[in-house]
């Protein structure tokens, strides 16, 4: 093959010739290329679609003898396979040209202007998506109008393994689902930014393709309006699964924004215990400690030893978001004291918890305003503040990032990383 | 899921369904906006000018035309609104994804040029209105008003969020009532007006036909098709809420043409009547721009009618100048994949800002520095481009809306397609005709 590397747009429209012992007869025009494994980092082109007099036919790549420098395609056998409809296979031009994709690395939604092909490891492969002005001009025939001009424009290419096409997220077409794995590599907050940029339909497909936990993380970062439409589009059952995976405070906020009947519909689909908790949380005003709190926290008994408690935390922590403070309670969940994970780790393994805990407690009530919660957290340099009912029973806690979210203006908020999550992720990586 | 839960949720559903009217109203108010705003913004300086001339030159005899024009307006706007609700994408996006890069480039190139002319026309409207204000406050010259309007537009759009901006837009819509008031202030003979509205009348003179075509052409413009679809998408209207959006679109179209009706009436009852009953030897009042109308109304209908007219004109100019350059920049960037949106910095979205600022600065600048003749050339060619672009956009719209892959079961049905194609062919045909006429007249 003389063709070494170049762009799909330079090959489309060229003549396909049947070459038998040097005798060449034109059979049609090249119209498209088929890729069967788009999920590969740099997938090979498996067939060429040729428009012949008998209609659209496929020529397997093995039949392609040569692609000459001017783009003419030489075939060793006439293309005979009927081209399958577009929803059964991935066509480069039909399915990708002009369509939106997510640039997973650059974290942006962009449009494909052209695709770059290259011969590597014995096959013609898709190596990159061209999203720049050069690609646009090439498509518009700029090479013919002003030869050499395009070569001078800086290229804007995205390596194919960072490209997540949006059209192939149809769950019934697992075979084509390139994007799922690639999108899942993104951080939830970045993914949420992307989802915010997409059309409602694309957004629902992206969220729908994620697993429940990833979807929940992304959903937590979206604005209430987007959350509402997504919940609508995902269908009650899937939406309920995702909401169950969300932090309880975020889940309650989301439910609180929905109509009463939609809320009940979703709660009915959930695990009864989670549903009960959420039902209670939705009764609190959004701008109070009750509205901000999550009911997932680690509570431990005072008579256990430090070693036994560490063992216990290993069992329960994977289910719990916030484990940096451990709350010591009695059987009735009355709060007795608190200790940090640090204190616990540094303690003598046999020391009982009640000897380690700090019983000088800072807490807020469910109706404490979010400003006050935030200032309490700031004054005592806390990572979280427990929320107690009037009798001293611990209901939940407000984390520092939720408190900041509640008092920061919307504009600024989006720019800030979620502190505790980030922390946790680095911790996970370290392990 | 336990039994009691299910029954409880049913109870809640029933309870929620009870105050039907309240719920319906609530839904309506959360969905309305795009239709009413788009249709009103369409009564821009060019529109007001055309309706004024129609009234001043032909009296009430063109009023009947407003009824079929309203139907055509509803049909085209409804299609875009429906596409927005079903696909969640803007018209420029859909054109790019379905017709490729060449068609998109041609359409958007024409679009940018035509909008440049339109933007200039909006700023020209401000200049036209300024002499009337100067009678009250002498320093309100066009050299103050045009830059002030440009700055106002820029600040509102870059600082405000969509919700706030939409409210400001609604306020703009209310100011259009100034025209309704001026329609009443001039005391037209309502019996004759009503008759002329429902009974079609046709004069086969060239001037009448030209003006009739201009009325149709100014009411349905290419940029509104793009704008309404994006506004629907921006608002997050879903197909299940779509019936409310349809009401919004229809309401908007009717309001627009009711205002057009009063503009025609105001000018017919004053300028046309005056010219009809001229003393021998006196010169008829000639009306070529919306500014001429505002000035002419003063001796005929009193200073308040004139002032109301000028306020309406200023309002229309600023309103459309807020929407047009920004939306043009958005569509171009979205279709070509450039970074867009006012939340980005200039460095992040250079093409977007260059287009946006370019349209405002050049559009406003032309009005301040160029001669009247040159302004007219610009506005003239933008109308020609409009005439080429509109049929193209309408045909693309019809092709898109009939794609089952895109629209599912919300494609046009046969009856609607018949109405839509008739509208498209009529409007498109007339626009082409008027464009040819424009060029021929300019040549002679």
C-alpha cells in the first residue's frame, strides 16, 4: 500500500478500481470505511464501502491491494458484500463525521471534522480525530483552492483512545460501546461538566451508560434542573438505583426538587430503609443543617478496643463516604464523643475507645442555618460537624465541602474541587 | 416494594392531580418564553418600518394579509420548537450533523452576513428615534444613544444569566404595548378597520405587491428559526411539556401580529388619511424609514403618539440587538465546534467573542460613521441575503423534521406537511421574487 497516512476526507470520493494483473477497471467510488472494533486504542479499518452501480458494497480490507498517493483504491476482487445498515456497524463518515464527541483527555465536547488514518503494525488504523480548522478546510476542499495552506495551519488532533463518541451509547449495542469505558475514566466533576454541555438526549445516554455509582457521582455535581430532566429520561427504576448510590444529602436535595408523585414513585423503587431515611431528609429545609447532612457516618461503641475498632472500620468503611471522624455513641445512638482516624491509628491497640475520644463536643441542630454550620466548621477547623436531635441522638453529619457548597455563590462553586473526595481518591490510590 | 407503599404513592398522585388548573398554569409558565420572546424580537426595526410604510402608503388595505402571515409564522416557528424539544439540539447543530460541513458553511456564511446587516439596521433604528427624544432632552443624539445601547447590550448579555435575561426580554415585550396605545390614540374608524382585516383586498399595482411581499418577508426571518429552537433547548423543554410550548409559540405569533396590526392602523389613520385629503398644491408626507413615521406622527396625532412610536422603536432596536449578534456567534461556533459561551474568557473562545463583538461594533459603527447612502447599501444587501437564505433554511427544516431517525413519531403528519410545504413554497417564492425585485429596482 502506497498510502501511508492521511485523512479519511482525502480518500472519500476517490475511484475504486479492480486490478487484475495490471488491467484496471473502475468499479465505483469510495464512500465510507467500516471499523469493527472501535473500542481498541487505535482500531483497524476492516472494510471499505464502495458505491457501485449495484448499490453500496463492502470490500474487506484484505482485498485492498493498494491505495495510491492520489487516493485511488486498487482492489484484487470486486466488492460484493452488501453494506449493512448504519446501526449495525460503525461507519467512519456516516457515524462520526460532523458528530459530537467527548475529548476524554481535554474534558471537552467537540465536533469531528475529519479522521486521521495511519499504517501501523501492518494495518490501516484510525489514529486521531481532527477537530481543528485544518480539518474543516480540508473538508471544504481547501487543498484544491489553496494548495499548501492547510499544512501551515496548526493541527488540532485528539488521539483516538481519548475519543468517546456520543452516538454509540445505545445499551443494546454493547459491541459498539466504545465510550462507556472511556467516559468512566473521567472524574465525576469533569464528567458532570461534559453532561451539562450535551443535549438532554445525549446526556441521558451518557449517564445511562455509566454504572450506578459513577452515575450517582456525576449526578451529584449537576445543577438541579439538569438532575430533574435526567431523572425523567432515565426511567423510574434506573433513576431510583442511581439516587440510592448518591450521598444522602444530595439525594434528598434532588428528591426535594421533584414533584410529590415523582418522589413517591422513586422512593417506592428503593430499598425500604434508604427510602425511609431519604423521606425524612427531604422534610428538612435545604438551607439548614438538616438539609445539608448526610446520614452515612461511622459510629462506634466506647468499650471496644482501638484494634477491634480499626477492624470494624475496615468492614464498614467501603460503604461510607466520610470516615475521618468516628463518632462514639451508646446503643440508642446518643453521641458521647468523637475521635479522628488519626488518633485511632496512632493509639495503643488495646486502649478502649472511651479513653481516646474527645467528649468536648461541637454539634448543630437540624434547623441550624447553613451559614452557621459553615462558621462553626470554620471556627473549630473541622472536617465535619455532627447533627443532633434535641435529645442528643446523632442524626447525621455535615461535611466541610457540603457546608462550603451551601454558602458559596454558584459561579465560584463550580471551580472548586471537592476536598474530601479528592482526598479519599488519593488515599485509595496510595493503597 | 411493599403494598402499603404502592397505595400511598397512588394517593399522593391522585392528590397532586386534583388542582388541575393550578398545575396546568404552573407548567405553562415554566415553559413559556421562547415563543413569545422570539416572535416579539421579530418585530424589529425592519419590521416596524415595513408595517409603517404599509399603513402610510396603502391605508387599511393590507391588514387582511396579517392573518395568513400569522398562520405561516406559527407553522414555521412550531416546527423549530418541536425539533428543539425532540432532539434537544439547535438548528445549526442539526444542519451540521445531517447535511455536512459544506451546506453548513454556506448557510452560516450567508447567515453571518445577513445578520451583520440586520444588526446595523437595529442600530439605525436607534438613530432614527433619536430626533424625537432630542425634542425633550437635547443631548440624546445618536452619538450618545447608539454607543450606550451597544454597551447596555454587551453588559446585560455577558453579566446576566439566561433566567435574568429572559425576564428583561419579557419587559421588552411589554413595551411593545406602546404601539397598541398609539393605535388607539389616533382614533381610527374601527368599523372600516375591522372590515379591512377580514376581507381580503388586492391591488395589482407593483408598489402594492412589493410592499405585501416585504410584509411577509419581514415577519418570517431566517434568524428566528435558529433562535427559537435554541431557546427551547436552553429552556430544557421536553416533548411531554411540548403542548405548552405550542401554546407559547402560537401566543407569540399572535401577539406579534397584533402589534403589527396596530402599527399599520396608527400610520394608516394619520399619514395615509392626511395624504388622501391633501389641499391642492401641498406635498404629501413621504415615509421611507421608521424615523420618518415618528416625525410625521407629531403634527398629525400629537407629540405623545410620536413619542410612543419612538420609544417602541428604541425598544425594538435594543431588544433585537441583544439577541441577534449573540445568537449568531453561538450558532456559528456550535456548528463548527469552536468554544462558545459568555462564561469563557476571550482567550478560551476567541472566535465566539470576535464574532459577537464584531457584529456589534461594525453594526453600530456603520450607523455612526457611514453615510446614509452606505447604510442603505448594507441594509439592502442584508435583505437580499435574507431572501436567498430563508428558502434554503425552510427547506432544510422541512427535510430535518421529516426524518424519522431524528424525530421519531414527531415528524410532520401529512396534513401538516401540506400546510408547511405550501407556506415554505409561498414564503420562499415570494422572498425570492422580492429579492429579484429589490435588485432590479436598485439597478434601474
